């Protein structure tokens, strides 16, 4: 296994997902957990029978459904606790007086199991970082040390019961990998329901567009003007997303240019036709980032050929030393920053510097003419 193990929700099998995400592998199936539940039911029946098999309490007990499982796939805390005993693990209630007297900082624990009504999920430390492995999420969620205590307190306020898992968890590859390197979350996972709703909305939009296309002239074909309109609408959506970023970049460039030397300012005022339009600025910005992308591609090619030594400066590129130890989940949700990674501020500064350099070169060229 080369990634963080994360089972996603199927039916009401959250207890199974919780255990497997805790142990980082497919350790328990519904059949095995059902067997434990039946065993607990039988032990309870035998205890009730001690009071007499003809007693009213015993007959009432036999008529009641199991308290350890149901047909939906739900399993009780007793089932989870007994399943963990197989691995020498035990559960302690987090807010119990006995545990609170120990005054243990949550970050010094290894894992927690959280329960609200009929939902169970795991919060576990892998390597030196904490992860929310809730099966209702589309992927693992990174939790910082400073946020962990607040996260647990928030769960308690929402009515969750939290259990501390005590004992040595089985070894897993994700834990070994993350002992050597820390990760950063590239994007937060969503609730599975939210992702499904977005996919459904996209399908609805696609269906509506296909219906419009089919209704057009009865042929499903748009004339040239309508095709241009569709392309313009698509481009406008992209430009809306870029608008705020471009505005910030323009302001940064203007401020930098105001702070440049007096000679450059004079040259700019003396040269006609040098006011940059938003379109020219956008083209130069695109040219800069194209250039940067080409550089990164060349560096990656050189690394693959063994011609380049050292680490990449891309902030989310994994180190070459760990290239064979990454799983798809880690690459999908997290990045591995290098020691000399550029921050967002550094990248913006580099963009501003490059844009200023381009302006100066253009001014010099036009001045010679």
C-alpha cells in the first residue's frame, strides 16, 4: 500500500470504514463484524436467561431486535470495541473524568474514534501529522496540530462522543512515509453528497445544452454566429475567474513601477503609445507564465534523464528521493514541499519583476526607433 487508506461511505457501513481507516487496511468486513455482533447478542441472552427463561424480562428480550447491529449495516460501540481487542487496542471515553484527570494533550495521542448517532469515523495521526479519515469525505483531510484540540471540542459541541484509541496500531506504509516528510493539503476534500450534487448539476447543464442544440433548425447544428457566441460565453466564464487575480497583479505592477527610478518614469512620460491596456497586460502575464511552465517542463525532462541534480523549486513537487513511495491518494490530495520552495508571495514578486523588465525593454526599443 502506497497511500493513505481511506474507505468511502457505502450504505450504513461507517463502523467498518471507521475501523479499516483506523488500521489502514481492509481488516474487517460486514460478515466479520456481524459475527462479533451475534456473539455479543448470545452473551447478553445467556445473562438474561440466568434470571429464568420463563421470566417476563427474558421473553421481552427475545422479542427485541439486536442492540449490536441492524439490517442497514450499523454496528454498536461494543462491536467496535471487541473488534479492536483483537489488535490489543482499547477505547477510552475522551471526556470521562478518569481520562481528563490525566491532562493529556490530544496531539500526544495516536488516534480517536468519533460517533454521532449512527455515524462513526476516525481521526488518526500518520507520521507527524493528523488526518480526518471520515468516510463521508471524498478524501483524507489534513488537520494541523494547533487545530486538533479545537476540532475535537467542536465535535463535542455538536453532540459527538469521542473515544481515545489506546495501544499500538499495526504498521502501515503511509505512517512510515509521513515520518520522513510532511505534506500540505492542495485542496480540501468535500462531503460525498456535495460532490454528487455538483456532478448532477453539471449533467443537467449538459443535457439542457444538448436539448438547445437539437432544437436548433432541427439539425443539432449551430450556424457560425451562434457557435461564436457559445465560444465567447465559455471564454467569459474563464475570464471572470481570472479577473480578480489580474486586478491584483495590475495593482502590484503599478505600485512597483511607481517605486522605480525617476529616469524610467521620465522615459515613460516622453514615449508615446506606452500606456498598457488590460489586454496587453494579460498577454504579457500569460507569456510570463508560459515561459515559467516551459522552464519547469525542461527541468523535469532533465531530471528524468539524470542530467540535473538537486531539488525542484516547484512548491508542490515531490522530492526525487520519495518518487517511488507515493500513492495516488497522496498525490491527489497533498503536495510535498521542498526546502527551497517558492511561496505565493515570491511567485507574485517574480511575476512583477518580469513584467517590469518587459516594460523597460519595450521602452528602450521604442526609444531607439
